[in-house]
C-alpha cells in the first residue's frame, strides 16, 4: 500500500476517533446528565488514550500526539463530568 494512502487512512482514523466523543461531551455539558455513562468504561477509555499519548511522545509521532491529546482532553472532560454529576 502506498505510504500516502497509509498516512491518509491514519489521519482519517485519528480524526474520527477524536470527533466521535464531541457529541457525547456536548450532550453531557448541555444536559448535566451522566447516568447512562459507565464510569468504568469512561475511566478505561481515558487511561487508554493517555497511554497512546505517552506512546506517541515516546516515539515522537506528531499525528499520534495531537490526536491523543485532543481525545484525552475530551474523554477527561467526560470523566470529570461523570464524577461530578454521577
């Protein structure tokens, strides 16, 4: 597979997996309702993304660092709101 295609697939994957959390975060911020959100799943997701960020820094991969930082910010916000609002 051509390197440009591989990079494009990676970039699209990063954008989609980051943006998928935005509607959830906006809904929680707007409604202040988190009962349907699993604390365990959200915690594991935030920790997983944090580890991807650490890995990206370790291998100096800018796209991985950027997407992981953005995703971690969103999932950490959701986690904080889940803890705050139950």
